[in-house]
């Protein structure tokens, strides 16, 4: 069954702790934390302090997605705050060294690709990452439309994973809904990120179940 990582970017921040507990109770597998710096993407969200505040409220792993221009300078803060997975973008500065640093600090490194970035750009790190995050929207905002043209990249990453015996979690992020999650699962995704499809629903448990039961 596919894993689901709801993105707290779409949560109600006036009661963030409860929103995190609700996805844990609802069957989520990880908490997806979208960190944006206003440079790498046009939007600004939050940083390590949010991770620190919600760490005591859940046992779920934290899947921190860094959409920042220079990830290196934030890694120690995320470690201190309690991050588990830390994913850096291949389009950001110093991403290769960041992967090493994340591992050395005792966290699990991930690498992410924008929709237009080909898989070949990460080929030499696929044996070094615990998570490969394929974007099906241009990062920056929740609630955008799913780019189905990226599904072929998910399929390639899945074939490579089984062919080469890589151990990364193949995760897909952006515009995931019950209506399109099936094609992402068929392409080989291990995990899907969902912001609006989960937190936009009145029934969080039902929304997570709808994503998991699509196949
Ligand atoms: C986009 C973020 C996504 C986004 C997902 O920049 O990385 O994680 O919040 O939200 P939905 O599921 O609404 O596209
Ligand atoms: Zn994300």
C-alpha cells in the first residue's frame, strides 16, 4: 500500500499541534514539512522552529522538504529540531555536499527534482539517498494542478530502483488527489505527498484512506 505524507503547509496553523495529531490518527506515514525561503521559490513558509514545536506531539517521521537556495546553512538547525528525512533540491547550491552532511549528522538524506529536471541529474547519488522526491508541480505553493507529464519520470525512477537495488523511498509531491494517485502508484511510487487533498477535507482519515485505497 502506498504511504501518505500529508503536507502541513495546508494545515490550520492556529492549531498546528492538533492538525499533526489528526493525520497521525488518520493513518499518515510521515509528516511532510515544506520549507521555503522566498529565493529558491517565490514563497516564504517556515523553518526549523516549526519542527521543534511539533516534534513532541507525534511519533511520525518528519519529512522535511527544503525549497531553499542554500540548504547547507540550515541543516544543523533541522537536526537539533528533530528532523528525520531532509530533502534538498538538485537545483539548489551545494546539494551534493548537503546530502553527505545530512547523513553525517545522523539524518536521512533525500534529493528532489523539479518537474523540468531530468532524472539523469541525480543518477550518481541514487545509491546515497533514502528518499527521491519527484515534483509534479513547480514548487512554491500548495493547491496547484498535477502535471501528468512527469509520471514517466516516476516510472523510470521505479525501474531504476528495482533494477539497481536502490533503497530510496520514491515519493511524489504536488497536486496529488484520489483522481490521479492511481497513475502515480501504477508508475511505482512508494509514497505520495498531499497538502490540499488531506487538509482541505473535513474528514482527514477518509482523505488519507481515499489516497491509500486508490489501488
Ligand atoms: C509544493 C510543496 C508541496 C505542496 C503539496 O511546493 O512542495 O508539498 O504543499 O500541496 P498540494 O498537495 O496541495 O499540491
Ligand atoms: Zn513538498
